[in-house]
C-alpha cells in the first residue's frame, strides 16, 4: 500500500468519524429536539471525534514520511558488500543514487549485480515499511476513535477542546510563515555576504558597469567581471515608473467611476471584465508587448523622426501597466466602498456636489486602502520578469531614455541562475546580492506606505 493510499484512507476514516460523532451526540440525548441538553453543538462533537482520529494518526504518518527513506537507505547500505561500504562518501552517494534509480525504474544500462540486489532489497523494505505504516496508522486512528468516543457525553465541553486545537493549529501555521520568511531572508543574506567578500560592496552599489559574465582574456572589459548594479536598478526603476504612470491613473479613475458613478448593471459587467486582466498569464502579456506594442512604438517613432529601439523600456512598462490596472482598480474600489455612507451624506447635507464629495471626503478617507493597492502594484511591477525579458531586452544600459533597451533586477537574477552554476563564483552569487538589495528596497516602500497610512488614518478614525 502506497503512502498516498494510506493518507486517503485516513482522510476517509476522519470524515466518517465526523458524521458518526455528530449522530452519536444527538443519539445520547434522544434526538435533535433535545440537542440543547448538550454542552456544545452536535457539530463540535463530530469535530472532536474526527480530530482524535486524524491528529495522532497523521503525526505517525508524517514522522514516517520524514525518516523512512533514511532508515531504509541505511539498512540497504549496511547489507552491501564490505568493499562498497568502504567507498568514499561521494562515490557511496552516487551508488545510493543508482540504487534509487533502479527502484524508480529510471536507470539505464547494465548495473552491477550488487546494485540490482540492493535495489530488490530496497523494494522489499519499502513494501514492509508501508504495510507496517498502514497498520500503525490504522491502529493509532482506532485508539483515537475509542478515546474520542468515550468523551461524547452531554456534559463534555467539546467546543472548548475543538477551538483550542484550532488555535494551536493557527499558531503553528503563523509560526511556520514567520520562520519561512526568516529562512528566505537568511539564505539570501548569507549568499550575498559571500559575494561581497569577493566583490566590494561599494563597487556593487555604485559601479556603472554591469557585466557579470566572467571574461576569458585579461584584456576584456572587467577580466574578473564587472558588477556595478546601478544600470540594473536604474532599468528596474524606469520600467516600474512607466508602469505606474499607466496603471495608477487608469486604475484609480476606473475605481472612482465604478464605485461612485456607475449603476449596478454597468458595475456588474465592467468590474469582472476588468479583473479578467489579472488572470492573464504574464507570458501572454510578454508576447503582446513583443509582437504588438514594441513594433507599434517603433513605427510611431519612425513617423515622428525618433529612434525607438525594438526592445524598449516604454514598451515593457506600458504593457506592465496594463497588467497592473486590475490590482490598483480592485483594491481602490474596495477601499472607496468601505468609506461609511454617513460621510457622503454629511457632505451632501453641507451643500457639496458629488465631485466635491469624492475629491474632498471619499478619496481622503479611502487613502490608506488606495496607498495599499498602489504599493501592491509597485511590488508587482518590480518583481515582473517575463514582460521585461520579451519586450525590454537584457542590455544593462544606464539611461533615463524610455526609448532604449534596459534590463531589470529580476531578469538578471533569472539569467544568472539558469543552467548549471558554480556557487563559488561571483557571477552566480551576484544574483543573491541583487535579491538582497531588491528586498531592502521593497521593505523601504512598505515602511513609507505604513507611515502614510498611519498619518491619514488618524484623521478619519
């Protein structure tokens, strides 16, 4: 029996336990009409029995899933010939990988008879382990059912226990989220520190040449690589600024129209259609930018006597702005609709027109939510990759001209980490340095947004 099948049986048994626990709680008081005699609602007794069935058994299943491969591998290695057990660690690991490939059916060519015998032994131990796991899981689940069944009595506080378990679950989930964030930050930080040991931080932050490809000859530009990140961050800011110039006015104005001026029929049609843009894959926007928008700008420039590159910041930024419009519009619309109607009515009572009410009452009151939507849009613009690759190019040009090709931080990170890379090379570690600086920039934007939100929220609470 495979692990997914064992988990499926456990989930099925948990579902049955829930309905049985609920029915049992009603049966002991004589039916639904006397349910008020129970301390908790019947549903809580169902959840109580389901939790007693699932949680202990799942802990056993989870622990086995973590350690089964290690235990089986250790047992198989101990049964290998002595000459194989004495191999160096690297060669022994390759041998273990060969055994696992044979077990998975992905091995090609003739293998050593000892490897084939070890693979057969691995399969046998895996089968025995799965059988033992199934017995253990079902046994623990049955024990939990017995314990939970005895707790189904009218005076038992089932709701308290269920809510306590859910509280613990929420704490665990929030803790995992926090530690995941800390792990991401530390992993990027440690690799960035390794990079800054090879390349001075001043050169990275203030250098004007970005050529991370290691040179072959000493007379090439930056024989040990040029890691000045100013052109990369300048390109990121340029494209993001163009995107926000497109997204913020259109998104905010559309939100004002839909929430304050449009009738229900128009809103019911326009808002879902606009939010469809948020579900379009970014690669589709990239194709649109490369095949439609970029040639359009180039042709328009030629007709006006201007030189616009085939891959330009304005093409990528414009399409990125179109992609971001639903984020600004939807969040701004929610913030505007959350403004109490009493503020509008008070403004009308003082003789203000609808446009004056929108400008001087509604928008200032909704400003925290609008700032949050714009911040989300900025983060999405800074983190976008596919559109920039297809429409803006890979050239790290230090320019403020939107008609030239530029690149962004995310594009460079992807470029540096594609394929087999050596993590002792500054070329590869530069991606982590870029990620760290990008993280700090995003953090600063969040702090600024929080300051703005706090300042204006105090005026309207």
